[in-house]
C-alpha cells in the first residue's frame, strides 16, 4: 500500500520522493493530504504540501471543495486550509513549488 506522500507525489506534489505507481483520483489526493497533515510535516515537506494545496484550491476550486467536503469525522477543507495558513513558508520557494504543482495537477484534475 502506498504511503500518503507517495500518493501525493503521484498526484503532482513538488517533492522528491518515490511516487505511487498509478495516478490518484481527487478523492485519493484529499485523503492522502489529510493523512500527511496528520503526520505533522515540517520543513520542505510542509512547504511542498502547502504549495500543492494552494495550487489546487486556487486553480480548481470546485474540485478542491468537493474533495475536501465536510465529513462528520473530519474538519474538511477548513481544517486543511487552517493548517496550510499556519505554516511558515518562504515566498519565493512557495511560488516555484506552486507552479510545479499546477503543471502536474493539470494532468489529473
């Protein structure tokens, strides 16, 4: 079974790590993002995930809202967005990572 990071990498997360063997769906990406956030990423992992989520949210907002729809067991996009907003990110690095994520997400979403 692929780790959350492998699933996200297969979906276009701009991070050097092994990718899952197949392209994930939007639902699988959302589940992997929530699982990765639960692991309390820091540093480059957190920066890459913040950029990836921002790219998805800004360029495919309907897909993002649907994938992170509220669930009684999960805070939904609000929790994901709050986590992303709380991360300290280098602005220049963020922009570069976001552009990479947009290019990869465009092939999936």
